[in-house]
């Protein structure tokens, strides 16, 4: 395989890895979110690292939840709503006369693990606090950007398919254009320029993805600490793939640009040969055979130049 074919295969492999990481993995960022209260606590901890966990609990929950929960307490994974299981037996309503008995299920009892102490001087963080607004903003942006990552990865996959097909199918056409008797090198350059423009569009789409990853720098605010590694591993894999994809496209750009430079050089030489052919006249030679021999020599040079250009294009 030629270096260009190898690079195009690598490009296809890169995009397949990208799609498996983002599009088909069913990755849902909100599955890893903490509750808003836990996120508020984490946000305050990042801003005030001098505060202890107990102090943060007083600020956010308005109570010493560590003492309330005892051994079951775990920072950032402690405030949950628990549903008590229904009792096995159902109560029966009393009957009157011939009215059949009706069964009535007991209602589930919903209760908070964390109980608020009305006498405590500490009050829970106000739900209208700017802290909660910021938590919501981070969560919303993470969800939006993961969605956009999937959308743009799909678009990128389509663009890669279009570009590789264009490059793969245009090269045989370019080779045919440059063959005798047409020697249409300008047409081949135009086709190659079209492929190069597609590669530039591809690089532009890759660059659109990078800014979507910036919000990941704040993902530790809203994602459960014990799940953060799952998210960062996925995102690190994505970043590695994007870097590889970008490098592959750059390599194709360099190869394509080198081919264009080579073709332009061949065209310049071809123009000189055409100029020499036009200047040839029978009266410049002692005989018709000498004229024909000189003309044939220039045509052979054109054919040789065309063959060199074709070989360079296929390399």
C-alpha cells in the first residue's frame, strides 16, 4: 500500500474508535451526577479548601449529618431519599353487610435520612443560592456538550467517509487525465485541490470538538468521586482519539500538498516543453527527418514527464 492509502486506512480506524467511544457506547454523563446538595458542597470545598468536612456539612445541610448517620456516613454520597419497603400483608377494610372486603395497600413511607434540627443556629443552604445556580449550569453544560460530542462525532464520521472516498476515487481519474495525449495536469491539480479542501473542512470539524471538552475541567464538582475515573477514562480516550485523528488528517494534508507541489512543478516543465514544440519549424532544420526527430524527442520528454507525475501521484 502507498503512504497515502495507509494514512487513509488509519483515518478510518481513528473515526471508528471515536464513534465507539462516544456514539455507540451509550455513555450518559448524568448517570454519574451527585445530588445538587452534594454538588454544592463539593463546589464550596474547591473554593474553601481550608474548611473541614464537618464545617461544610453545617454550611450546606445545616446539621451535623456525620453524627446522625454514624458508620454509614460517606462524604458526597450520603444524602439520599430512602423508600421503605411496603409491608408484606395488606390491610383489609372492615365490611358492612354483604359488601365484599376491599384490600388497601399501605402507602410507602418516604423519609429523609438527614433530619434538620430546628434549634440549630445553622440553616441549610438556601435553594435559591447562586451556588445551586452554578451547579445547575455545570450539569447543563456537561449534558449539552456530551450530546454535541455525539452529534459532531457522527458528522465527523460522515465527513471522513466522504473525504476518503473522494481521495481514493479521484487519484485514478487524475492519473488518467495526465496520460498522453491530453497531459491534463491542471485538471489533476484541480481534483487534488478539491480533496485538499475536504481535508481542511475535516480538520475544522475536529477543532469544533475540542472546546466541548473544556467543561470537563469542572466535572469533579458534579460527578461522584468514586465514578469520576469512569468519566475521565472515557474522555481521556476520546481526547487521545481526537489527537490521533487530527494527526492523521495533518499527515494527509502534508501528503496532498506535496503531491500538488510535485504536479505544479511537472506542469511548469510541461509548459516549457509545449513552448519549445510550438517554436519548432521545418525551416530550422536541414531536412524533414531532422525536424520530425526533434519534435519526437520533445514529445518523448513530455511522455516521460507525465509518467513521473503519475508515479508521484500514485505513490
